[in-house]
C-alpha cells in the first residue's frame, strides 16, 4: 500500500482527522500527518469529534513536515491552498 502524508498548517485538526479516518477505514498505518507550522498539541475539539465517531486520537502528536518525509511517502495530500512545498507534482494531491 502506498504511504500517504496529509499536510496542513498547524497539524491540529484536518490532517490529524484525515490520517485517523484513512488508517481506520483501510485497517492500516500507511497514512501520517504533519504541519508546516505545527502547534503544541492536537486540538481538543478534534479529539472530541473523533471520539464521537468511535476513533481514539488521544495519543496523536503534532509534528512538522521534514525533508525525510519527502522520501518516505508516496502521496502528499495538501489540505490548505496556501501551502507550497518542493515536492514533485506527481506526488501531490490537493483539494
């Protein structure tokens, strides 16, 4: 299975939720998330909303996008249009 990285700004909400949904629905750990300017912790609202749908995200931690991630992941899902990274276009999915 291809490795997917969901990227947003703070890595507190959208990308964490996308990672959790993807990994839960595919029964895998092939997705991760990161931010370009990560906050200190995952937003409490994210934890609450995910708990409401039965997905525990209390152990998730925020992290910054690193150069090594460009090599480790096959697909990058950019979750904010203001994010620009030096990633080959064939690996980027934006929406």
